């Protein structure tokens, strides 16, 4: 599982930009997201088909996920109170 203190393997050694206009947000592959969320890749594909998962971007034939989209999606899944489903009080 990826930790916040440890960069994803594909980001190690990648030079970081120093100006805001040239900085690109890191992307996660579907396999990396699967590992991070501890759910099967098949579940992520099923969530896409049903509109339940985080938004993705196509890079060629591959799906990639902006970290900010994953964080926003996770925040929306958070309970407002213990035991309450998201969107319900």
C-alpha cells in the first residue's frame, strides 16, 4: 500500500518543476489506485461503469487518476457522522 511519506514508484527520480505553471500533478495507474484503496482492479472498473468511482483520464489506452480527484472522491465518501452513509444526516 502506498503511504503519503513514500512517493509512488513511478515518481521516484522524476525531476520536479520549480514554477507553478510548469508543475504537473502526479497520476496514479489503476493498479496503483487498486493497491492504495485495497480493492481489486476489477472493482475500480465496475465502479467506473456504474459512475461510483473517482474520475479518470485516458492517457493513450491507459487509465490514470489525478491524485486530487482521488482525494476529492474519498472526501465525498466520508461519513458525516459515524455510521451515517455519505450525503445523509
